[in-house]
C-alpha cells in the first residue's frame, strides 16, 4: 500500500504553525523552531519496515505551498494518509480533509493527536476523515491498523471510525512496551530539516520514553494536554541500552553533534536509570563525542543526579517552570514548589549545564503582584551563574479542551471565548480571563535575555565558533518570538 504521513502546509499572517512534537501550540515568526515529530517518524518507519510504500511529507517545516504539497501527494497516489491534529488547527484540518477527499476520493484518511484523541466523534462528524487513532502510541496502532485494512480484519483497539453512517469505537488500548522500538529511518523522515536555535547542528531528536516522569510516578499538571490525552497519566522509559544504541547510530551515521531527548521529563527523574545510561555511554565510547540535551523537571535535579548528567555529557536542560508562585504550582498540580524549582535550577547551573526555562503567564487567579514575583525570581535565576545558552521562553497559558484546566475553566466561568472556537486556542488570544496584561508580561519575560548583565555574562562565556553560530541563530529566533506578541 502507498501510505503518506503528512503535515499539510498553511500559515497565518506570515507565521508558521508549531505542530510537530509540540505540547503547546502557537504560530511563530521564528524560522528556527522545527521540532522533529518522533512518534510520527516512528510510525512511518514501522510501515516501511514491513515493506509498505511510505511517503513522509512535512509541508510546514519544508516551507511548501499547498500546490507543491498536493503535487507530491498526487505523484505518490496514497491509499492511506495520516496526519496530526491539535485544537487550534482542527477547523483547518477538517476543511483540508474535504479538499483532499476531492483529489483522492478512495483514500483512507486517518488523524492522530491530542484533540482528536479526546473528541474523535466530533472530528468524524465534521470532516472527511475516516478514522481517528486515540492516544500517543499511534505508531504501534497504525501498523496494526494497516494490517487489518489489508487483510479485512477487525480493527485494533484505540480506533474510532465511520461505518454505514455509524461511528464505532473499538475501545481503549493499553500503553505499549517501549522495548525494542525500531531505529527510526532518518532519511525517509528527512531528519536534516529539523532543529531549534538553541541546539548545535547537526542535531537529532529522540525519545528516551513517553509521558512526564516524576520521582513519585508521573507528572499530572492540569494544563498538560499530552499527559492526559496521549499517555493516560503514565510514564515509561525505553531500555537505556536501546537509547544509547540509537545515539551511537546517529553519531556514527550522521556525525550528529547534539542529541535532544524530547521525552517530557527526560530520564533524569530516575537516578538508577541515569547511572545505567552513563555506563552504556561509556561502553559505547560516546562520552565527550556528542552533546546530550533533554527536557527536565527541576525537582529531579539533585546534587547526585546532576553529577551523573554532567558525566554523561548533558549540555542543556529544558525546564518547565510554569510559575514561581507556590499557590499556582499547587493549583496546577505541578507536584513541586518554588523552592525545589529554584534549587534544582541552581544545582544544574552549578554543574555547568545550560538551562532553558519555560514559563506561562495569565492564570486566572494570578494578580500583577503574583506575576511580578515570578518575574523577579526567574530574573534572578537567569542572572545566577549565567553562561552562554541560558534562555527563558514565556507564553500565555492555554487550557486545551479536555484538559483538567479546561474543565475547571468551564466550571468556574473563566473562558472568554466559545469553548468550540478552536482557532482562538493558538496563544494569539486570551482565552482565559486574566487580571494582567498578558501580552505585556510575555514580552517582559522574553526581554530578560536583553538585560545588560545577562548579555555580558553570556558573551564572556562564549568558547567556540559553534557557540557563535548558536548565538546568531538564538538572536534571530528571539527577535521572531518577540514579534509574535506585537
């Protein structure tokens, strides 16, 4: 069969949608945010490995126009098309499915993603999609589904589909074991098209696991649509030897300089795993040959863990702060407090790791004073032991439909829009009532990086030509992000 995994291209006022592997959606003027869709790439690889004809076509990150995108699809002539949806682009994808149906009337159209997972019937009613795959393990399910289609068998669990004007749900599948995942076919999935401003090139993305790991189990933040819609509030890690084998293959095959682990909490929440990972890196003779960077929770960054991470070769940690106010952290079920966040970030800096902090503003209960507290605390952390590469990203809090924060917003009357006006969930509107000027505060947080002391410390810590290249990309990206909030 001819199976196409696609991201159809569209823009909004000259900015590009950040959909691939993104938990929080926005349109951005930054040209340096192209995150590799690891699960979609794994799905494409699994089908290729069983000798299906596979096309991987990311029209967004390849900066195609729709005419070129459709032309490539026509040449391939797909039997099945798979794409990914998220609330702010659902109306666009519904219309796109009707348009593509006119071009390929007999093609099976499949959609995955957090919003369709929560509301599959809605998508099947309002679009020309034939099938919704629920949950985040759609790479496993897609392979099983294709076999079912070819052999005319019953569909596997996690499928919602149309049949004879009825919508049928096959039920909920269990989370899959992540042992023995295939090495992703990077050529098929055009890995070289992806990267972010703060990562050394060439860069490759991996997932050491799925779900936000926490030392007591898993993270359950109320705003996090992925943890609730895709991972069923679970956290799983792949065997350390498998992850290191993937890194070794990427380094040997493509001379990768940096690996970014886009697992929600990285693997640093499990210290025993960190020790095992270090031993595997030593066996593979990779220490000092490739940078490792990852997402992380601040409360995972203990003295002993940071020491291990530094030995592994971890360069950068992307840490979700979300707020520096204990009341807010408690309300959103962050499972850590401001002091733990502060100490974790300081410890990471103490061991020489670069930190990229992410923060959100516009919680309905936060005042100007509350936001100022977060600003002051994060500014201090940004200026503490500053080194080149430290940065801060800020965004407006969004309560995606289906998330616990969304349900709370509906119950308490916080929504400023019709809950089904999905295109307004793209961070260009305040969708929650707020006591502050969110746009002003987002820009203010971003501009901490223009503070003279921050710039001076960053400049003095530059060490190589690669650092200078990274700095230039970072400046361009920062200007693009600031433009997003004009």
